[in-house]
C-alpha cells in the first residue's frame, strides 16, 4: 500500500513540526521548535514583544517556558501577547 502524499509534510525522526517552546529571552518573547520528546530543536523567531509589559503571571510562565503543541495554538498565544 502506498503512503498518502501530504503537501508541505515533513517527517524527521522525533520531530513533527508542531511542538513549540515560547520563552522570555533578554526581555523578548522568543519561539523555539521542539522535538516530540520536548528537546529544543532550533530558535525560529525573536518577536518584538517585550515581556516587561505583559501581566506578571505571563512573565513568570515565560521565564519557565510555555509549551505549545500546534501552530494554531502558537499563533493564538502570540496574538494574546500583542
């Protein structure tokens, strides 16, 4: 049986492309991709969102890092910070 073909589908061992870590780095919201076993893979964006202007609870969460598991949820989280 043939494998289905998905447009823009990328398969790598331990990486589906839908795991993200959002973190405060030097006062800016920064986004990383993660492997399925929650290891940081690469930094993909340093936003211009300054964490100092976010609510205290968001600042604390960002210091620890917020794990997000779909692109849609990542987009929603970033929109909430803007």
